[in-house]
C-alpha cells in the first residue's frame, strides 16, 4: 500500500481538508513540533489503495537572510549587501523545527500532494516543502510521478474533492518570482535602512523611531501620503460666488434651482448677474426631459475592493481585515480572500452559493425572491487567472462569528447577493428654467426598480422632493434670488481606502502585501491613523520623503517599483530570466544607493530643521566611565545614552524603563550601572552601558546585561547571582534579581520565565556552595521574626530552591509580563505545556539538572 503525504499551509486547513477527504473517518495525533497535527486515514489514490498522512506547515518554512558577518550592522559596509553579501535560506521559525518535522513525517512516503494556498507565495512554500521532504521519501521508479499539486479556492466538500480528482503540478516560475522579490527587498531594504538609520540616529535624539527603514514598496506608499499632505499645506483658499434661486410652484412649496454657470470668482461679475436676474419676476420653464437611468450592480468582490470597504465603511485597518478574512476562509465561511479577479467562471455554482443564504433572517426574503424569479448573470469583470472572486461558501450567524468577523462576513455576503441581483433603475427628470438671460436647472430622481440596492441600502438613490408637473413655457413665481459667498477647501488627508486605490493603480505591492506596507508605515511612526482612518504623515515621514525627492525622486515615486513588479510578473509567466531580472534591478539600486550616500547632506539639511541634535536631547542620568561627566538618557525610540563630551552613543534594551542603579560602577570600565525593568510583573536587571555595547569577554555578545556577564568576582554578574538552569528553555540561567525585595524573584536571562520566592524575606543571598543533588547554587534566606514562614519560628535557612523541602511551598513559577508584545521572546506562549503558572520547579519528579554556574563561566576560565 502506498503512503501519501499531504501538506497544507495552516494546521486548521489540514484538519478541515482531511475531514472532508476522509469523510470524518480519520485518526489525529500531534506532530513532534507541537504546533502541527497529523491526520491519518486510508483511501484510494490514482486507482490504488493508499494510506494518507495529512499535515501542514505554519506559513513559510524558510526565510532568506544574509550569512554570518553580513548580519552585523557594525562590521559590514551596507553597499556590500547589493552583490558581495551571500544569502542563505534559514528556517523561518527555528523553534518550530519545521524541516525536521516534515522529514520525520515524509520518511518512507511514496507520493506527496501539496495543498498550499493557490497563489504565488503558496507555490513558493510548495518548493520549500519539497526541498525538505524529497531527500527522505522513497525513490520512485524512472517514469513514476510522485509530486502533485491541488488547486482549490474554498474549503467546501465540492471544491476539495474536485481538487483531489484533478491534481496538477507546482509552478516553479511563480515560486521563482517570489524568491526574486524576497531577495530584492532584503538587499535593497537592508542597505538603505542600515545606512540611514545609523547616520541619522547618530546625529538626532528625537526622531522617535527605532528604525528609519526604507522599502521598495513601503517608501512609495509613504510618498502618496506625504504628497497629499503637501497639497494640503500649499493650498490657498479662493473665494467664489454662487447664484441661488428659489421658485414657488405652489403656495406652500419651494424649489431650489442650481445655476448653470455653477460659480464665478469675481465679486463684481457675480453682483452683475444678481442684478440682472432680480429684474425678472418669474422663472420660465425652457425644457423638461425625462430619462430612465441605471445604477449598475457591483462587480464581483476582489481583495482590494474588500480592503477598501473594510477601511472606509467598517473602520477596520487593512491588515486587521485581511487577518479576519483569512480566518473566515480557513473556517470554510468564504472562498480564498486573496484574488485580483472580479469575474466568475462560467461553471461557478452561483445558485448553490445563493441557496446557502436562504434562511438568514437579514436577507432571506431577497434570496428567496432571486431564486424563484431567476438570478442575473454577474457583470463581466477582470479575470486575472488566479482565484474566483471572494464569495460566501456557507451560512453563518452573528453568534457564530461575533464582532468584526460577522461584520466582514455580512458585507461579503451582501456584496455577493448584489452581484446576482438586478440593476437599480430610476427615472431622472431635468427641468431647465430661465430667469432673465440666466439659466438654472433642477433635477429629480424617482426609483422605478430598486434592484441590488435592497440588499446594499447604502447604495440606494437618496429620496428627494418630487418635482412639480410642468411643461415648456410654464411660469413660476420667484421666491428669492441671492448671492452665496463660499471658499474652495483643501483636500483631506488620504484615507486608507484611497491609499489602497492609489497603490493598486500604480502597481505598488500585491493584493496580499498592500496591507503589510500600510501597516509598516504606521509602525515605523511615519504616519498616524486619524479619525475616519485618515493617514496623517508625521514630521519624520515628511522629512524622509522630501529628502528622497531632493536626492533621487525615483526612490519615492511609484514608477520604478511598478516596473520591477512587471518584471517579477514576467518571471512568474516564464517570460523573463530570474537571474537577469535580479542582476539588472540590483545594479540600478546599487547605483542609486551610492548616489544617495554621496548626497545625504541634502536630506540632513531638512533633518536639522525638524529635529534636535543628540547633545541637546534627553536628561542627565549616569556618568560616563571615560570622562566621568553625566551622560544624557534619550527616551525617544530607540532609547539610548549619549555622552556629549566624548561624542559616544550607547544603545540600551528597549520597551522598558531605565533608571540609575544605586550609583554603582562597573569594575571593568568605571561606567555607572543602570537598571532596566519591564514593570513590576516583569523582569529587571542591571547593565553597564559600555559592556552592553562592547562585550568584555569572548563568550558574551552585544546586548547582554549583568545577568549574562561572566565576570568572576563582580557582585552583579552571573557568576555571583546565577542559581541554576532555567526550568523551561535550553540555554538560560535563573539569576537572582537583587533589586526585587521584599517580593523576591529570580528570572531567566534568556526567556521570560520568572520564579517568585521568599516573599517578605529580609535578605536573600546566593551562596558559593552548591546542591549535592542538582548542582544548583544554594540560597541563604533571612526572614523577619514576625513574618517568618519557616518551621519552628526560625528566621534563617540555607538550601536549594529545587530540592530543599523547606523551600517547596515558597517558590512559584510565572512568565514575565512584557511591556510590548514584540518583546515576548517566543516563550510566553508555552504556559499551557505542563509547567504552568504556580507550578513549583521543585515539584518535578525528574528535574532537569540545572547548569553549574561555574560551567556557565567555562569560556572565561578557558
């Protein structure tokens, strides 16, 4: 019996697909990485009985990165990143050990079916999976086919079974186009970002952005926002005048007429027109025309339109909307949400999708009427050849989806029903009047058939006053004629919906990446999201764009990126050579980079006007070990210390608070120590600003505090305060936080594990002696007599926190509450794996042997 491995893009998708294909008759187990499950069942494959193993990855298996020293900002000239710097594919998330997991499951399999999402990124992941699995699969006979690709657009029984019956092959060209985009974005983005971040953060203290990033798509996106800001700033309002007339067709009613000239910008001419028209006593009907007009039903829904509506009407940011849409897709409520197509294929089961919605109270009547009267064929839209338009695939209720999930699902469903509804028809009546020599018009609309506006009421024709019945030559008394003075108004800041439209129009990003680029410019503090989801550029965003325009406008204009996107699409279609496109584009940007570096003074002039130099920023905090003067603490991102006398800047840990640490000094360099803390429920540790940036020992890396310092005698170092190996991570050591009393704790110097112990103890010290059982350092504890939890009213005890029964009930394991989700170190999500909150490390039957603190210092002594 053959064994067939099947791989989906997400664990939830794997479960849904396996459930459909096995008709619910499957066994499931957790994979070795804990994140992915394996669902097994037997069935038939290519006419033979087979054993199926369905599993998944978690997005990309591999990621592109520079090798070794080229990842260091300090050791490498950014210009080398364009050609000299070698790249390699690394595991996207090493903690998931995805390659090992795939190889364990793939070993001994005869065939592989790839159920990755059907877009370019999905094709790329196909080949990442194949690179991992093919070496361990059974070798095929010479002509035997072993690699299959499933093409599907929704998680429905019909679509999945149809995909299984019509398996194709993965598309190498589409995968290569993604590889090319990844390499271009990595090399170009890193080179520009490293150069301008180091250059400007070394000079200015209040930029308030930890990274001054450049991206081939991100920067033109910011450019659109700043272009609108510039139009607002340079706008000069002009006064204009409008003639407004009212006629009284009946005694009680009045009708407001619009002037055919619309407006004039000269007061005297406007006054002249007013005087002329005031001479007339009546308004004469010159013509009456009636036309039946049609408001077309919408085109089928694609990603860009969904994101636009989500932002403009539902108040959801593009990235948030995309996440919700993906969740609805994986749960089987909608079809694949990443598509450029607005045209349904001829064989698409529109009636089947519509029947699913026949019992929802919000639109049941409309759906039943459509099914009985016959649906309209949707308008012919654009067929991009990827996926069908976004369509509801099964019925749902507000209780099922809740909140934003329901609001987005409701819009997608209403939009779908509207595409198969009739157009909205209305009768437009236009009456033309003359008052003296001047012409005025009045327009009225009456809906004759609401069509799709019943299901999308926000598109309905607004109710207006009905126009009086009249004929050519009729006269009406004039109620009033007056001159209105108005002013032209500036445009408003771009909304996210308008920005998405501009990005699509100019070919910046893809339907999948547009939300990411918009999110990036918000996170980098280049724009802020104001009310109405309008994007207002910050000072930093404005200066950057103006600087690019001053040096090389093509860095910020959409033209060059649009050209690159076209080249990448040609690679996907097999019409362009991957290596040639890469080489040509990198060569262009390398030249632009050298010119940018040579001309950076132009951007610097703009920065000087808007931002303060380092020396004038921040407040004095700790003394420099070189000149013994006070260094200034700059709180704006990225927080750092600056000595204006030595002109040196020292980076600090981010996302926490920094304060002086008891005016104690580092024994190596005489710098005053500072204390970093992530809050009362988090970690804190002292650090020497100089050692943090210039590691003093070979086994230390840049960015290590005193809790990782291997100095043999310093009272703040790992050797003096380290207790034992972390109970959760492989490499960490639990270090006493000597500032935490009376709520004493020790924290892992690698992950976010915290162990609370000996609350209200007077003093806690780490003893030079070690435990006979586990080699952890012993701890000496002094309690106040009144609050001592020790037996027999003792106030002092020395023992091992892992093994000593006296300490068992005084120790509690927790996870640090970090100030910022990005600072979580990846370990925080592991709370539910058996060593949860409050479980004592000492309570394990077979405790992991903690590292001898001297072993942690081995490199130093060697």
